[in-house]
C-alpha cells in the first residue's frame, strides 16, 4: 500500500496544477454500486473490499470513508497508512477537505468516476476557502496499477420478451412521450441497469450483475447504444436495428453528447417532432424550439459527460427510467414469484443438508433440538467452512431452472463474523462452522425470470436466552413491516421505524437500511425507492408492483449477528375505509423459507404474530413441497409445524 500511495503522490505533485489531494471513488464510469474487477480502483489503493466507500489521499494522509455496513470490515482490512472515516459519524469528505486543507487547495478527481450531484456538492463546499475541484485528464490509479485486469469481451444478449414483458418499442414510445413534457430533446442514459432494461438486453460485464458496459442516448427520433462493438453479434445488432437503435462504439458517447448539446445528433426526418410523436404543420415549430433541454440524471451521469453540455440547457432530474423499471409489469411479477419459489426450494434443500452435516460431523443437536455440541468433532478429516457450505448452497441453486449465477457474493458467516454486516468469507481466512454459534447466510441468485435475495439466521446447538431475545425482536420487526398498511404517497423511510421498534424496546438497533428494491434479472439493489432511516432526496413513494426487501437485523460486535430478509411486492390493500380517497397499499411476501422455531422466544410474540408465523409456514410447506424429495418434505413439514398460541 505504501508504494501505491507514494506513486500516486508523485503524480499529484507533477500535475498542473499540483494537487493537494486526490479523491478515488468506488464507482465506475456509470456510477455503479457493483463494478467490474478492472474498475475496483478504490479497493486497489486502499485494500478495503466493501462495495461502498471513497478514498482521499493528501500529501501526508490517506483516509477512507464508508458506511455502517462496513465499519468492522474496514478496520480489519485497512493498513496503518489509512484512517477510517465513519459515514454518519465523522465529517463527510467535502467538509473534511474544506476544514483541513489550505486555502486555494487543488483536489483532483477523474470526472468519469464521479456523478454530477456529488461533484457539484463538493464544489459548493470547497468554495468556502477558494479550493478547487480539478478534473484530471487521466485516471491516476490506472497509471500506477501495474497488473490491472484487462477489459473482457462478453457478449450482449437479447432478453426475451417472454421474460421482459414489454417490448423495446413500447418502452421507447413511453420514454419519448415524457421528453416533450419536460421540454427535453433527448435523454442521456448512463446507469447500466437502465440501458439494459430499456433495450431488453443483458450481459456479464460485472460479476453478479447481468449488465453490459454501455451508454444510451434517446431523442425524439433516434436511439443510440454505445458499446464495445466486439460484444455485439450480427443477430443482436439486427434486433437492435429493428427497434431503431443505432449501435456505436463505447467511446463515441463523448462526442455524441457534444453533438446532442448543439442539436446535431438527432436524425433529420424531414418532419417536426411534436408532443404526441410526429407533427406535419407549423404549429409544432414553436414547440420544438422549446424542446431544447438535455435530460441528465445527476446521480448516475458522470461529471465528464455533463461538462460537455451547456449547463443552462440541462435538465438535471432523476431518469424517467428509474421509476418505470422499478414498477414491475405482470410478466416480470410472475417471473419474480416463480424465481423465488425455486430459490426458496434451494435454500430449504441447503438447510436439510447442512442440518445433517452439522450433526454428523460436529455432533450438533441440529436444527430442531436444543443442546450443546458434543464438544469435539466426530471427524478429523472432514470440516465445514463458511466458504465450502456457501459453495454447496450455490450448487443447490445452480440445479434450478433459468439459473444464471449468484446476485451478489454470498454472506456466509459464523458467530463473530455474522456481526460484520456485509462479511464476505475467503477460503484462506474463513471460519469453520461451529455447532455452538449462530450462522447467518444472506444470499441470492440471478434467474432469467427474476433476481432473488434472502437472509436466514440459524443455530445448530443451544442458543442463549439473549440470542433468542434478539432473534425474536428482529422477527417481530420483520413481521410488523411486512404486515404494514399505508396510504398511497407514503415514502419508504416513513415505514422504517416499524422494523426497529421491537429492537428499540431493548435499546438495540442496526446500522443499515431496512429495505431496497430488487431488479427483474438485473441489480439485486434497485432504486429509486428504499426503506431506510436515512431520508434520501431521490426517494419516491412506494407504489403498486414495486419490489422491496424487509430485512431488519441486530449485530453484536465480536459475538454474533442476526438478520432476516424476505422480498415483498407492493399491492393494493383491501381496507374497510379509504380516508382521503388516497387508496391504501400493503405487502405480499414472495420469499419462502422457514424461520427457525428454536431461536424464537414465544413469550415475546403476540397471538397475532404467532398466527402470522403459522400461516407463512403453512404456505412455505404448500408452495415448496412439490420441488422436494420425501426426506426434504419431511424436514420441511417439521420445520413449519404450527405453533400453538
């Protein structure tokens, strides 16, 4: 790490103007949460492998900012040259720079790796001391990264209408109707999942995410797809062209954005474009002249592309595709429900296998009985680790129809490791399973018909009374949120408290949000909505046919962690009344896997909560049994037996 920092500081000193600091974000050119290996620049310079964070390198210091999911992990991974800055507790990077670096300091950043929103926020903070955000013409990290992974040429794949549910033509028509409503002549689409969703394509350029490194521009008359053309077969190219999409090289987006800004990009159709498509009379002329704004999403568009536009003629507003993609169509909803059934079957098959292994190898009392482990392993040759068991779970998923891979690295964590919220085990350093410790696994898969994300926490020995209290409190919050009814127009953060109240009763809490959207064979984390204690300016109200997770937790550093997670679909609620004529909404669970009965302190549950648990378990049995053999069915029957109130 010291050599890397020295090399970067040398480049900072020789830059014109010399840089007092360099910011290395986590994001790629598309502001993605998950990036390809060659775009993991922040990880390369800092050694911290979490998905969120930002590095700041000054002449004498190196600091890393990350959020509460990763505090423990960062402390373990950062070398002595680095200092951890805790988001939400320590000053954010722009405030720290403003307070600690000298007047007129120059702070460098690669403008391709920072969003418009973020760059402008930093610039406002730096003005206080006449400090300047400098856009570097090259990426310094790339220059010092000797063995940077090469770009992979992975094929672009057409996502069939049978899974997508809506044609590209329909999606483009909807989008083009929105452009004149905002006086816009074109939209620059930079988020990888939005490009994939709009053009009904998928790929494998980013691990766990079926997306293609590509940009898109859509105007009233034209549509462009910017991608390494070596990834596009003639068949895919024909399919795109049939929908009026022109394929261009990835790097051409820069010059085309400049052409769009000067109104030279759109095809000259010889007809005027009006509000409802094509207009053949002079009335449209005045209207077309008002459609001179370029629509850019400030959270996903990089500063480099924005800098090619006339700032006075830019509409900085959330992409219209974010909400369109989040509200699933009926085909997508059916696909997601089916994917979650197959996925639930895989999770139960895994638990059946793991239960048997824990008893045979470790003498554990198992999933159903409470008792301390036998004290010594029954086998000296066989052992289960966090990695070997998660590989087994992947195997169960891989046997299911439409499986295309995992949706994120499996969080398979024993005892103290379960307290690391986004723990990712590695073969060399991971823990062995322990019959006397909690085991938490948070995992998901990519299927052609949907993306899954589920967390269960189990114990194969005798859980302590405290562990049971904590598990039951998490379960109560999970049930409370899942059973919520709320009026149309409600934002996710208004519901977040429901999942925390049972924990707050004991003075407990957790440092992460409670729910995120889930894509349709796309990103496992999908916006623009969220259920979180953090109010987010982009957040939109929860709407019918959105997906959202329900995942409260509790983490005791150095001891254990608990999290329970299901995916929910928002639907209309059948309420007795309809105050304010707003219409009311509720949730439908689409994740199916049992909660471990022996971890629950039933004295803490209300009769209504027990009734809900029994009903959910009954559905698990009914829905998953057809996918199982007799032994698995017997196990599931036992795991879902009704509990008396």
